[in-house]
C-alpha cells in the first residue's frame, strides 16, 4: 500500500477538513440565529432586549439592577428599611384616641400610649371677638339676621301711647297704662281708662233725680235667687277642685224684671261687653305679637248695686214684719 496521497485523495481530504472546521464569522452567525426569539431554541434564552415572558422558577446569584414589573404568587415580606431599621418595631400601623390619651400600635402588635397636655384658650377681647358683632352705637340692640348671626339695629318702635278706653259701642285697644295722679295710690284703673275708687261716689253734687226705689223693683226682687256655682274656665283647669262662687245669674235677673214689666238693663247693676274679632298680628321679624280671637260678648253684674237693692228689699221686708208684729201686739193689749 502506497504511503502518499494521490491528487484525488488530497482533494477529498481538504473537503472533509472544511466540513469540520468553520470560520469565527460562521460560528457567530449560527449562535445569533439560535438566540433569536423566533427560533425554537432561542425561545429558551433570556434576552437583553425586547419583551418576553419567563416561565418557571429563576434564581439570581447576583444583585438585580433596574426594575422588574409583574405579579408574584408569593413574596418574602420586607423586615427593614433602607436605613437598616426594623419595620415591625420602628413604624406605627394604627392610632386611637380617648380623651387626652393617644394609643399607638406597632407592626409587631405591641402598643404604647402618649398623654397630651390641656390647652388653655384665651378668647380675644378685641372688637368682633366678644361673641357679639363689632360696631353698633348707643340706643341700638342686637337683632336676628340669620341662623347664628346677629346685627346691630335701631329700635324702630319707640313711640307708645296709652291704651284706648272701651265704650258701650267699641272695644278698647292695648297700650300703656295712663299714669295715676298723686294721691291715687288706692285707686284702680277701669276699662274706660279712668282711675276709680273701689266705692262709688255718693257726693250729692254729682247726682240728680233722687227717688225711693220703686215698689215694683222690690216686688220683683222677691223672686231673685241667690246660688252657688263654678266658672267654666276654672273647671277646665282644676276639675273638681275648681273654686265655688256665690251670687246670681244675669239672665235670670233680666227675666224676673221683664216679667214685672221692668228693664233690668236700665239699672247700673247690669252691664254688657262685646269684643270684635281680631286678626293675628306679627312684628317685622315674623313673631306673633297679637293672637287672633273670635268675636265675643258677655253679661256682668255689679254686685255693689245688686247688694244695695238686696239691702232695700230686706229693709222693706223687716219694716213690714215689724208693722205686723206691732199690729199683733196692739190687738193683744186690747
């Protein structure tokens, strides 16, 4: 066997050697092709650029620089901050307050308290800080302006007049009480706006047409009836504890006089008053100052006059009894 290659053999040998050995450029090209994300093999590589999903558990042996986004199924809780402080024992996760005591809870569940100090507040005393608005002047008053707000205002209703007297045909009106004169300290104010004494004047100089009380009046008086009774308004207020009054009834007295052809209304012992219906009145702020009331009328008795006739009747009765007694005594002597 020959130890030397033929020309044909050498050619085959060079071809086989070329197949085994490749250039650096060719190797780099093959590697880049394998690492490409579009290559089935390249999909198993972690690339330095481009978006890709990494599956499985990855362990990094060195510090990761940059940022990583995404969700982790599990993660180890941080136990310290960048300064090396233990989070559980350094930072507070909850606070509660009761009075002057503040209670805090740390990350590890331990608690502590802080007691605050009282604050002494001194209210300013300058204008506008005295719980009333600043400004105003003498004679003004604080007037409601809005909820929680007051303003200074002038009293626009400073002129008042005396009350208007009542007459037999018109009701009086509210107002100031007329000043009593010197020496009137025991008098009372009547509805006709005059100061009167309790007793009726008996001065002859102020009277006329003197006459005895007619027998017809005293005859009628025999039928008047004295009684006891209770007032409706007092019964409504006090029930069975209402006060018991004594006297007579105006309408009964009028009927008795009418039956005898007399008019009880001509005598001063009977009086009548009427009130017209009034409407509700409000001031400029909407407050009710006068309540509405219906029309009303009522009869009265002046008992000083009633008792005067009663006394005259009793005197006539006594005189008649004495006359009868005297007549009987005269017959006995005979």
